[in-house]
């Protein structure tokens, strides 16, 4: 059976860009430059040359994550907010496994050695991803929730202001990936990135299960982002 396909784009981005536009199909591949492409044979780049990807590992039917039923709550936690409840992913072992397997594959090219998990649903996602990647992770928490020495920052989010803190001594790695459940304005991950950079860490990107499409062209981020599904 001929499995060849072409993935075209305006320009081949070695580190990250095309990974966001990739359609995940029957298997996951990694090309020699570290960019994940969908599971057939060739990546057609902007200079009209083709690259033959290497089989990386089985990521069967990753596009099924787009079919996972989601739950939304209107006017929660404040009027005007349409809240996505990621509990509908956590409570299903099949959906949870699919989410972590897909996130594992889509973040591999970022080559991180540590994770920073955002309070609070990011804790579960980062913990599972850290286990898969055999790296450590630390928690970014709301003000007053961490013992010992902590550094904090105030920031704006989609429905108000907030403060997060991290414990500097817990950040064991140098190349850090920030993990949250949902990306919206980007305020939370940018605040976390600011704290990490104060410590001299390299922020390689941010990852989340969902990205709020309404905010995608309105935010300005200082890092690449990986998400599994726009909502």
C-alpha cells in the first residue's frame, strides 16, 4: 500500500511551526530535523525539497482526540466565561491515555529536561507527561500555597488578575516546558516564563490540551506553544 503524502506550507520551520499544523493520522513520525509530521512518507518543504521522516513510535489514531466529547459550562467561574471542564478527559482512561500519548509526541521536538505545571489542572497533565519523559516537574501555585522560599508575580488573565509563585530550588532542569490544561490569553504561561527566566532558565515552550481559538490572534507570546485541540 502506498502511504506517501505531502505536507505543504509556506515555509519549513525546523524547530516548531509546522508541528502545530500537522494532521495526525495513523502513525507518528519524526523527520531528521526534529519536526513531527503525519504518518506517511514525505514532508514537502518550502524550498520544494522532500524529506523522508523516520518512524519514531506508534501514536495510533491521534486525530481521535478531536472526536473526544467535551463539556462546557456557561458563565463559570464568572459571567461571560464559557468554561471547558477538562474533567471529561481525566475521568476516561481511554481519553486520558490518548491525551498524554499525543502530548508526548507533539512536544518531543522541544527537547525539554524539566516541566513547570500550572495550578491546578496542569499538575495532573505535567505529572503524567513527566513520567513518560522521565523528567522532573515543579508546581506553579497560587499565592500563599507554597512553603519555604518562593518568588511570585502578578498577572492578568482572561477573567481577572492573579498571582503565581514558584520555589526556585525545585526547578532542577535548565530547559523548561510549561504545562497547563487550557491556553487562553497567554497571561498565565507568560507570567510563569518570567519567573523561570529570572532564575536563568530557558523556556522552550508551553503545552496544553486545549487552545481557546478566540484568543489565538489576539495574544503576543514569547515562546512556541503546543496544543492538542482548538475550542
